[in-house]
């Protein structure tokens, strides 16, 4: 490519599976083709951390690697903590791009609400960094990430050539089964998790509940959704924002409040 | 009131400051005027937990109180865990209303993204329960919650009389300074947190970072925002949904992907 914006752009990378997960190592290797890379990632798996922050405990930064192209740090915090520490304490310049992942497991549909991978992406978006989360639809630690390579390369190249619209970040999910048919821009599918706990009895004979269950798609036939795209072997891209306002409902809520 | 939907409705209450915070005790006392109440709340403060869940550790439920009108439980998990356990393991019927709070501190603007109070509300919304989060704009543990009483009473009564539109939940913030001028339906203000860490040196001479900083409002003059309402001594109500899709941006992202 000849029209990369800077001769050597800077990419910030994080994830929620921890700094030594296979997914983040794959993502880092791809990003290094295009940019200097700074990795700031949790020191252990922090899946399901959503946008959680650590308000009252000390956060520590551990340097893992430092050379001309790659710096790598771990943090004893959440993915969102990692982005905040990167921006305020580690980086000397604003990154051109934040990449999060590649997550081990889907973050489609409402999983975006629980996802630490996407929590970091939303934090980047709030801080006006073009931010993209990648997830492979396989939870296996040793999942085959090779299906991700061309997608991550294409999107990273595009995002460095032409920045994302202000305030928009991307939730990209990649099917794990075979070569994807293509890429679809989607909306987040409606749904919820059901039968969520496995009940066991601990060594003190006390009931202990372990999160489990499965996703119930409430929109299974809507081809505009990310779940449909993934079920039909497409990569799904949901453009997201950090505004939770249900703007269209404001007149209805006005009436609800003042009937 | 004569037109409450059921003779004795059921309200589920949670929070992120922990089961014994003053805010949740205030909220419970008000809810008991209208309904049977089941409290399922974290066993300790879990501020800033966003929509975090606990995927790999055992969750335990501790019964604190049980009588005809009020059942109260603590859980060693996040606010979202509390809602999931309430729905799947504690309640025998779907609640008519979920109330979260009253949070000690504002959850206006982008604080909604980090808020455990609102994490629980979003979980309720995903599970099709009318769900409302209340926050008082004071972080003091012994804050005066009396300004909240008429607001929480009015909203709880309304929500039991006429359910919220499907898929819409409310983020309600209440100014702490004086009697509010009124209630405004708002949108979430744009902004970000800045100067976020206090750096200290721990006993091993290692740098330790503590989350701090202040909110930078990027929309200070927009009277449609929650921050403007609160700064002008109004209660702010932001109708929220759990769809993160930036729907209006889809055509632009299509062009970005296929230039």
C-alpha cells in the first residue's frame, strides 16, 4: 500500500483473554505488518468484564518486551483499565488505531454487553481513537485463527488508510468453521441468555452456582443481524457507538412521564 | 392509587454499592410502599463493574431476611450476576419491575458505560423486565437521600401503573444540592474522563496507579443532555436501550468497507 496515512503508524492492542492468549499474539503479528505496536493487556484472563474499571485497588504495569517495533505490557486490571493506563501512563502519542482481541469466542448479539474485548473498544471510542474489536467464534484456547488473518489484515489496512467516522467503533466477529463467504455490515441481534447456572454443592455442602447457559436468539430470521451473518458463514461487522440513549423513544417517555 | 396493575406487584431490587448501602435501603423502603420486594445485591461494594459477569468462579447466595413483604439476599458477584441469579435461582415469578440503586454518585453521561447500577438495569432490560436505575449525585456514604424520595415514589408508581415501552430502560440521576426544579427527559451527554490516575509508590518502591480524574463534558451547552439538566438542578431521565448498533452509520460503513 502506498497511501498509509503515516509512514509508521502506531497501533494500541489489548484484549480480555490476557496478554499471552493465542488470539492477541495473532493480532499483534498482523498489526506489526502495518505499524509500530504497543500491547497493553490484562495479566490474566478477564473475560466477561464488560466496561468494568478498578476504582479502589492499585494497578501495576509490567514491561514484557520493548524494541523498535513492539512494546508489550501487562496490567493487573480489566481491559478498560488497560486502555486508560495506555493512554495516560504508557503512550507518548495518541495511537492511530486501537485493536482488541482476537477474542476466543463470539461477541455477537448481546454478548457485546458483557464483553471485555468490546469494553476496551468502547473506551477507545470514548477517547476518540478509531477502535475495532475482533472475535473468533471459538472458545478453544488453541483455536485455529488462520481464518482471521485476511479479515484482520484487510480491516487494519482500511482503518489506517481511511479513519472510521468519529464516534463509531466496530464489533467484528469471524466464523470459525470454514472459509467465510464474505463480510456483512450488520445490526446487533436481539436475544438473551437462558438456563444460566449449573448448580453444584461445594466441599461445605453449600450450593454454588456456575455461570453457563446458552444464547436465545430473538431475531433468528432477520438477515440484517450479526447472528444471521455468522450462522450463514459471513464475517459480521456491527458499527457501534457509546450512546445508550434510545433517542426515538424520547417522545413516548415524555408522554409516559406526563400522561 | 387504585389502578396499580396487580394488587401486590413484585419489585426486584439490586445495586452496585452493596446490600447494606444507604441508597439501597432508601430504595427498598420506598418500594415496599407499592409492592412485595426481593433484594438481591452484591455482598460488598462493586462500583464500576459495568455489565461484568463472573464466568469461572462459584457464586453463593446468602439469605439475609425473609418475611411476607421483603426477602433480601446477598451474592458474592457483580450487579449483573445478582440479576441473573435472581431470575434463574431465587424468584418463582417474573418481577413487575427491577429497580437498581440508589447509587451513591452520578451515572450520567458516559458513566453509564462503567456503572454497575446500570449494568444490572441493562441485564433486566435484556430479560424483558421493566428496569430503572436511580443515582444520587453524591458519593458520600452518608449522603442525604431525602431529595430522592418524591422522585423514586413518582417513578415507581408510574412504572407499576403503565409499563415502560418494550426494550426501553431508564437511567435516572438526581441532583444532590437542593430541591430539584423538575424532571427532564434527556439524551446522554458526550464526554470522557481525563487525568485519570494518581501515581503512588508502594512499599516495594513500585509505581502503583489509582483511578481518579474528572469528567470532561464535550456537550456543556446542550440543554438536551443529562449533564445540562443536572447542572441546572433538574432530575435527568435518559431512556436507554441495549442495542449498541450505530444504525445511522451503516451506509457510511458499507462505503468505508467497499470504497
